[in-house]
């Protein structure tokens, strides 16, 4: 009994080490590639073939189609990639994920690569503790590579000690192996296991291990059916990532699911001829007879390549299909975060892109809120005034919520593995959202001042309105500079432009305050109206300060 428990724990622990190794290896490569990886995905062209090649390359590098598809969903959610572009990348990701199976087939079971794992760890140890982030990322990749094959080796040993071959053989003895229903059953099992494990590479490794044991009743056809099921199961990761995302991101996840399910249905129609063709290709054409694992790897690759070649011509139709299944909502969530969600985060490094896009949206919303205040000054009817004032109140509440939600998201992202540059970016973004929330508060304070003035039946003079208009023009110029800096190329932004506007605002504020005392003494308006006037002008100057703070944090 104790031996059985130990063997089960060893099996689960080995799988855990394999998954952890893949995670560390993927993250190490992702951080090492850094901006290059982001730029490759973010700067996708409309060429569907380039999209497929890009998805293939990125997935082959980071060894995780789930990671690639989650990235794609994140980019679609952030507006960095169109739905049509994402479909091509997802097709390529399915092909790229087959590299793992070939790697395991070539060296995973025939060569005791785990014997080299410990020496590799020794070589990577100095890199892990290096102060240079690039070297540290390489060290993490080597550690992940070693853990992956150590886990694979321990998984094989634990399975042998547990007698997993005999257990599976006994289970299969009650199932008619030649039945097509059995093939469908294996497809379902492969999908369910992959959904639970959340890593198609891990379930593919288990399938290869079982196939290598030559278990009676578990031949090439049954293993191929499991592999097809894994292609369906792996879609759950992107689906979960899109649950709380926008409509376009959910459509990308649905396209991924449709692509894989359609491919499985088509191959099932010609399943046995397809298996025979792959067996002939590997055995007779390639001349490989000693390693049956190549058959399964070849089937896995051929399945995804043929599915891509079949559907790449119908990208427009797939896009139309998912758009029809998931129509755009009328209100399209005006008052919620547009690019990030509290649900399923993407990889830590790429989540920063989503957060930055949300901050861009935050800056634009603050600018729109300021424009509403300008409109508030021009309204005559009380009903229209109250309606617009309520809208500004709602905007202020939104600004408060956006600061909290973005900060929570950044905290969640910080729990992942980040490069030093990304950690620095997070500090910058936290300061940005704090200052942007202060801009929202200032806009609301301006609206409140106008409201108080109106409630007390006070009305700004034409001269005061002219001065207020000039002050608001200067503040509007500073907001335009701020949004340009936040959204585009902060490293190329001339901070002197923002500082010059801020100096103009300060000088104009001082000039108007002095003139206000003179105008009151000359009886142009009463003292109370002068208080409202100076409050408004001073709040505009405070708002300008917050704007400069955002620009400084960005640069």
C-alpha cells in the first residue's frame, strides 16, 4: 500500500517537474527575446502566410502553443492585432507545438539526457546569479530545459515502477481495439486530460511514453487518437484567457477552438487511411523502422500541417463565422476596462503591454473628461447642465475604479517572473495611474466649482470667461502633449514642450490672481464670484502639474 502511494506521488511529482521545467524554459526564452518577441507578434502584417510562419516560429521557440495563443488573445484584446491576423498565428502555433514531440521522440527515451541535466545545471548556476538580465534569462532557460528532461526521465521510471503498462493493458482488454468508437473514446480522453493538465506538451509526452511501452491494445491508431484529442483540449487555455476579455478576443479564442475541432472531425473521416499513409511515409519513405515514436510525431505534425493547408484559404470565412456566433454588443462595455481583465492573465511579460494600452485608454478618458468640463461652461439649460454634470461625476468614479483595477492587475502580474526592465516599467505605470486619477479628481473639482457658482446664481463675467477659456486652452494643449507621450514614443518625446506649457500655465495663473484682486477693488464683480473664479483658475494650474507628472513618469 505504501509503495503504491509512493509510486503515485512519484508519478505526479515527475509530471510536475516536467511542467515546471517547460514553464521556466518558456519564460526564460520569452524574457530573453523580450521586445523582439513582442514586436514580432505586435507588428504582424495582413499576410496570412506570414502569420502562420510567425506562430510556428514563436511556438517552436517557447515550446508552448498555449502560451502563444494566450499572447494572441491578449494582443487582440489590446487592439495590437486584428482578428484576421490572429487566425493565421494560431494556425502556425498548432504546427510549432509539434516540435516538442519530435524532440522527445529523438532523444527523450532513447538517450538518457537526464544524465546531462545535473552538469547543465552546474553550467547554468553562474548565469542564474548574474547581474545582467540577458545572462540570467539564458540561465533560466537552461534550468528549465534540464528540469523538463529530468521530469521526463523520472516520469518514465515512476510509470515503470507503478506498472502503468499493465494497468492500461487491463483497461484496454475490456475495450474492442478495432472499433471506431474506441478511437473516438481516445479522442475524448485526450481532450479531457489536456484540459485538466493545461499543457498539450505534457499529455503528448505521456502519450509517447505509453506508446513506447508497446502495451497490448494501445497501438499507433490509439496513440494518434489521443494526440488529436490533445489538440482540442489545448484550446481551453485560450478560451479561459478570453472569458473576461472583449468581444474580439473571445472571437480569436473561438477561432482557435473551431480550427482544431474542425481538423479532428475531418481527419476522423479518413482516419485509418491517414494512419496507413503516415506509417508508409515513416517506415518506407524515410526508412525509419527502429523508432515507432517517429510515426506518432509525424502524424501529429501532418495533422496540423494538413489542417492549416486546408483552412488557410478560408480565413475570411472563419472570421465571418466567429463574428456571427459572437456578435458585437451595442454598448461595448463603455465603463469597464477595455484591454485588461481580472480573469485569466496572459504571460507576465506580455501582460505589461495590456496594462500600458489600458493606461493609454485612461489618459484619453481623462482628456475627454476635461472636454466635458469645457462644455459645461457653455450650457444654459438647467436640465442639460445637470445631465452633463452627472456624466462628469460618473467619469470621476470611473477614474477611481480604473486606478484601483489597473493597480490590482499590475500586482497580479508582478507575482510572475519579470525581467528587470519590466519591473522598472511597472513602477513607472503605477505612478502614471496615480497621477491620471488626480487629473480625474481635478476635472471633477472644476465641474463642482462651476456647479457651485450656478447654484448660487452667480455668473462669470465675459472677461472672466475669456480668461478661463485661455487657461483651459493651455491645459488642453498640455493634455494633448501628455496623451501623445503616453501613447506613442515616450523616448522620443520632448519634455521641454510640456514644461514650457506648464510654465505658461503658472505665469498665467499668477497674472489672473493679481488681476482678480484689482477687478474686485474696482467693483467689476463681487468677492464671492472672485472666489469661484480663482478656485477654477487654481484648479486648472493643479491639473497642469499632474499632467507634467504623468509625462515625467512616462519618460
